[in-house]
C-alpha cells in the first residue's frame, strides 16, 4: 500500500513541506493566504492544492473540502482563547485582573499570524451548518467573558461582555486598516467601558499573563 | 433612438421597478441581497441583473460593473454619517454631547437596512484601488470622530477615536450574530471608554439628535 502512494496522489513526505510542518499545515497556510487575499468564494480546491504544493486529490486525504479548511482556520482563532479562559476562570486573582488578561491574550491572538483569519468572520458562507462548531466555540468564549464580567459585579453582564468583546474583536477591522491598538490598551478600555478602574489590572495583569505560560 | 431602447437592452420604465424607486435602486437592492447572502466573489453581473429584473446589458447603463455597485453600497454606509458629523462639528453643544449624538446616529445607520452592508467591509477585494473613494470617506469620518474626541480634552485623541469607532462599528459583528446593543448604550459606552461621564450626554443627546432632523 505504501508503495502505491505516489501514484494515487498521496502527499509528499513532510520533508518537502512548504511550511516545514507537514502537508496538513501547508494546506492551512495556503487556505489562510488565499481566503484572505483572493476571497473564500473565489478560491477553488484546485487552487488551494496548487498553493500547498500538492495535487487536488491529495487535499482530500486531509480535509473534506475547502469548508473543512476554513472551519479549522476559524477554530484556531477561538480555541487558544478558550483554553486561556478556562485557566483564568480557575484562578483566584481579582476578576478584573483576570478579565484584563483574557482581553490581552485574545487581542494578541486576533492580531497574530501573517493573514487576519478574523476577517473571515463575516463571510455569508458561515451561515452554513457545517460551521456550527465554530459558532459554538465562539459562544463558549463569550460565556467565559460574561462569567468574568459578572464576577466584577457589573450590572447586566451580558451587555457588558458584548461591549468588551466589541473592543477586542475590533482588532480585526483595525488590522484591515493597517493600524492596530496595543492589546494592553484595548484591555484597559474594556475595563473602563464597564466603569471599572483599570489601574490595578494594568499593574498586576502582566505577571498573571506570564504565569499562565 | 428612443424606439430602439427595448431591443438594445435598455431598462424597463420605472413603473415596473421592483423597489418602486427605479432600476438603479433595484440594482443596488439586488447587490445588497446577493453580496450579503451569496457572497461578493460568487455573484456575477448576470445574477445581479437577473435579481434586479433586467438584462445584463442593461446593468451597464447604470454601473460600470459589480465593483461600482459595491462601491455605491459601501459609500451609503458612510456618507450619511459624514453629513451628520459636519452638522455636529458646526454646533456649540458640549463636545461629549455631540460625540454621543454622532455615535448613536452612526450605530443606527450600520444597524439599518435589510442586509448588513457593513459585513462587506472585510472583503479582500476592497484592497483594489477602485474602492479608494470608500476608504477616503471612511478616513474622513474617523477624522471627524477624532476632532470631537480632542474637543472633549482627551489625551491621544487618535487612539480615543479608534476605541469609539471600535464600539460603533461592532454593530456589524453583532448583527451577524443576531443581537445588537441599542445605539444609545453603545454611545454611553463610547464616552465611558474615554473616561468621560456619559450622564449629561445621555440626558441631552436625544434632543440634539432630534434637532438635526
């Protein structure tokens, strides 16, 4: 079976990977680049495979189609923040300090990477049920924000969490315009919007973030 | 020449307009619907013309192509706010009250219409120079925000205006998720993020807005 792989369109050995992290990572990198520069609707699986340096048939060994590539890219904009949120919810620092740390961490994630995957959040295609796992994880993240906002003693934590996320997620629009605010500045603004004094969080938040590792 | 119009693909009389506002408005309505539900990349001028109830050749009597349709839709998300901003900059109410009114007015505009044109702000296609007029008008609006923020005595009015716009423009992401905050709530949050007390603006802002007409 292994001998047949070259002739049936199986991927190259990972030694020739474009990203150096294997074919799967190459496909994700190609998807990020093409979806963010050419547009998702206009990108074919053929173009995706070509940009990843593999044949179209090989792509289907890794992903069910371009939807699956987009879904994995989108999950990557939420999953690390969910893990940070779970760590923060289990700690006992003042909730405002933990909220500050979550905002900084999440804003950094949205600002990271060569291509702004967050700019794909508004694609009409995301209404398709195949993207439900992304919407569910994003809703879980909003719940984590709401829990921390509620722990700060804010009235109507649902609206408070929406305002905080508005500031954090605006990193996406800022990147589009080529000028993003510093994550620490966004986190301070998030506390201010909740009528909380950000000075203690700004002072002790960096140590908390460093401690999360 | 007029007799030839039916056979050369000229538009119907406006009496048969789908929107009741003429063929040009029909094309814009069709563009808003298709770009926001099917995606911009996947919408052909043929589909655009069909949805507007005209022939493809007729569409070119009104617009140079689908880029021109998108450009006009995008300008419609900024132009009314620019006009409101110009009125507000010429008045003598306290700048925080005028900033509150601009936020409410702008958030209402982004929340208006059956389709969320703002969701097209992140399209990679907008990097094309044909969309420069939109980016220029949007930059003018940000300048108007900055002028009002500076008049409030805020340090670093550039960053302050960016935070205020982050809250206002998040209406776009909120609509995508089906739950938008009230414009007045967003405007209060905008003053709070600048460390300004929103109570006076919330009290006298509505009368100012009503006076603008």
